[in-house]
């Protein structure tokens, strides 16, 4: 048994760090969400909606993204027509937790690891705002593709980006890069 523990030590360390980081961050996020009332929407989701609205207005879209008065989501209105809603799951925090957990599990130099995590989180957030904005415009123009766009294309886009970040991290900066 000891022979196998030694043989698989790098894998076991990776899995342990990954799951420990994932569990701790998920619990912290859950506590953060629980600090809001049931009918309220968390600050990260509200900010994502506000930034998406600002991005669309930058491109001269007539868009309103506002908190629903009775439910925990934001209503999206484009050109006077209700398009969809932004809920807590749209803020990409779960994707960010997954990203941080993986990078931590393949950590390298502490300074580089923290810098990569910080820059990665910012880029994921920005990509998510772009994703929400594009989704709004595409659903408005092509409502028949809503299920594909929301359920397949855009999740592939954000998870694909995170995958590329992971590959870049492993090959350039992690302790396994050498």
C-alpha cells in the first residue's frame, strides 16, 4: 500500500488540493449568497447585469437590465421587448471557483500563482459580461436558437476559455511545466 501511495503521491496531492480548494471556495460562496434575502440578488450578479447593460449601451443598444421587484433576478429588456432574465447562475462565479481550484492544485511559484489567478478571474468576468451581452442580442435577433445559445454555445465558450487558461498555466507556470 505504501508503494502505491508513494507512486501516486503527485496525483493524490493534486486531487486533495483541488477538492479542498473547491469545497472551501464553494462554502464561502454559499455563505456569501446566504447573506442575501431570498427575494434579493447578490452583488456579483447585479454587477454582471449592470456591466452588460453598459457594454450594450456603449454599442447604442436600447437596453434596460433591472432588478425584478418580486423575484431574485434581473429582467432584460431590449428595444422595449422582454428578452430574458439574469439569475445568480449567470455570474460565472462557479466557473471562477473551478478555475481557481485547478490552478491552486497545479500551483507553482506563489507570486505567479496569485497573479495568474487574479488576472484569470478578471478575464473570466470580462468574458462573462461579453457572453451575457452577446446572448441578449442574439436571443433578440434569433429567438429560435435560444436553447442552443444559452445551453450549448455560450457554456462551451466560457468553459473552453477556462480550459485554455488551464493549459497555458500548466505548460508555462505550474511546477509541472518543467
